[in-house]
C-alpha cells in the first residue's frame, strides 16, 4: 500500500527507543520519506537508528529535545526545517516520566510536584512543538498529527494518576486541533496503546507477570511495539484521507483491570 509519503518529512518525538523507534523503522519502509527523531538521553541509540534508516535509502536525522525546555523545542524544530524544509507529519510520542520514586504511591501520597511535572512538562512541551509544526503545515495545506496516549487514561492503576491525567488531556488537545486545523487538510488523531512489550517493559516486569499477562489479551499475546507503530504510521500518512479526531485503541482488546490484578499479585 502506497502511504503517499514520498518527499514528506515525518517527525517522531521520543524516537530513540520503544514505540517511537519502531514507528521510525516502520516509516522507513516507505520510499522517499524523510525521518526526524528527537531524543532526550538516548543519543547513541538515536544515532544508531538514523544509521539504520539511512541504510534503507531514506534520509534521516536525530536532534536533542527536552519537553521541559521551550528553547530546545524551538531549536530542534529549526534544525529539522533547515535540513528538510518542512514537517508534514508529527508524532507526539515523547514522555517525561518524572520522579520514578513516586511510582506506585496512593493518590493521597502522590507528591503534588509529581502532578505538576508530569502534566505541565509533557502537555506544555507537546503544545509548544505542535504550535511550531502547525504553522508549517498550514502553509503547505497538508499535515497529519498523531498524539500517542495510553489506555491508562481510561482504565487507570495505582500510582498512575498524573500520567493518566496527562494522557487524557491529549483527548482535549486533539479535539481542539480538529476544530482549528482540519480545513487546512491537517488531520489529528489519538492512539492508545495498552501494555506494550518494549525493551524497557521487558526489563521492568518480572517473568511471572509477563507470562500471566498474556491471559489479559484475547489474542493470547501482549501488544508489541510494531502493533502500535503500524497504526500510527497509517494515521500519520496521506493514505489516511479522512480519519480525523478519533481516539483509537491499539490494545488487542486487552483488559487493563486484569493486568492491574496480575501485576499486584506478582509484585508483592
């Protein structure tokens, strides 16, 4: 299937690992696409990814960017425009995770600073980058934006209040973009992955959990990065001509409550 991406530039934030990396590699299967990824700490991984993409015959670049720093966002945007001339597709995938020590704390124990950091840094950073890219898209009368959320926004778990609230905020952001940008041929959608077995997840979760987690999915397997990347790639392409303002799950219809139960009982 021709995704209509020849000579178009795709920007994937947080593209050095996990779903972002797999999305970049999926786009790289298309001929003539230009791919830019941002990274925060994973410079070496990002450079290795760029080398791999360029071997496929496509142009690629990696730029550092922090969602917490507007100047770094603006610099990253300028570097990409200087190199590739435009940004046609934006995949808002990067996440600032905050203080890991707060993971698993109950609602009343969760530090307010964690709420401030997770929501404000991620949301405002995403908004600022989208503002910059949107102006570019309007000029060329084409754009596709995919905001990567999480099913934690719908079915939460202990300690994920700030993260789930942030990911739910992307619904409102997308709704506003649909109203403001659709007439300029800019389509915006949300993708909600479930538990996705990225290398980070492989390292984080115990083997017992990973084995039992399959029972939460009717497919008999946990969601993989490629499952999410293929959906993102379609939505963020010219082949998507009229899917707009949708909140689409890439979960295999997995049960988050069951995953919560399994995790609780395998991490005592």
